[in-house]
C-alpha cells in the first residue's frame, strides 16, 4: 500500500475523529448557552469537510500518474493543511477571537500556512489525476 494512500486515510480518519470531539464541546456549551462560539463551529465543520475530502482523494489516488514521492508530498501537504486549519479555528475559539481578519491572532497565521499547504497539495493531485485520464 502506497504511503500517500495511508497518509490520506489516516488524515481523513483523524479529521473526522477531531470533528466528533469538537461536536462534544459544542453540545456541552449548547446545554447552558443559547449559542455556540463561531470558531468552535468552524473547528467542528472544517475537519468534518476536510476528513471527507482526504478520504475522497484516497479513492482518486490510483488515477494519478505522479511518482510515489510526489503523491506522498501532495498527501502530506493536504493533511498538514487540514491540521493547520483545524488548529487555527481551535486556537481562535480558545482565545475568544471574534474576527480573525480584524484581530490577526496566531490562528490567522496558521490559516495562511494552511492555505499554502492545501493549494500546493491539491495542485499536485489535480496534475496527477488529469494526467491519468
């Protein structure tokens, strides 16, 4: 089994697990408050979507014509991007950030790094999959 495949599967499963964990925090907060903090909602839904995306990319991986090394790099970049995104939203929630674009907390920087990793990783995958069509 390819390393890229294992990385995508592990990253997807860990994202889903993290989403369930943040869902528990959302439920606990909601039992005592009328609403849930914005960035906790993001910390829940982001990994839920990222997990599904990573698992979907694992299904598309066999179509790729990239070398094993490039596929592994793409998978690492995408998993790192998803981890940084979840970390960004979690930090913003824990720090009580209301608007990361106005306040520019540490999470804002993590978000930028997340975008760079994710864009680089998905470009590699797109090139590889298109090459396999």
